[in-house]
C-alpha cells in the first residue's frame, strides 16, 4: 500500500503551471525499475511558475494517512477522538518534515486542522 501511495502522490505532486500558463508534468518524473514512479533529481523545470497540488491529491494523501494511522495503531482506539489520534500518530512518526513545517508556520497550520478539513 505504501508503494501505491508513494507513486500516486509522486505523480500528483509533479504537475506544475508553466510561465505561459500551461499545465505540465515534471519531466524528471520517470517510470523506474519495477514500474515504480520516481524523480531523477530535485530541480524545477526551466518553465516552472508554480506547483499545482490539487485538492484531489491532498484528499488521497489524507485518506492514506488516515488508513495507515489505523494500521500503525493496530486499530486500537484511545482518547476523546481516536481517529484524530491515529492520524496524528502516523504524521508524527512518518512525516517529520511536515510536522516541522506546521510548527514553523503555526496558527491554522496544524495536523489537527488538516484532519478537521479532511474530515
């Protein structure tokens, strides 16, 4: 499941808007060994204006986090909102860069707010 999640999000996060206003897929995105989606580098395309992470990609990511949080917790429920607790646990354990970004930005940029918006 993690491989499928990674492939889907890699493709979804590779769509960008060019300086001319067109949508394109990052040319560094390739099909690698074993039909895995991968990037050959981290540089932006020369005609890049902004990345386009659409809402469906974000929804898919949150669905994965939600489901994998349940797997990580082995389905155990705890606390007032066990679904939020499992969601947070997955993010804290496996998405440290995201947690750091949320902490840096503060305010409405929190794991709890992401979960509430997703649900």
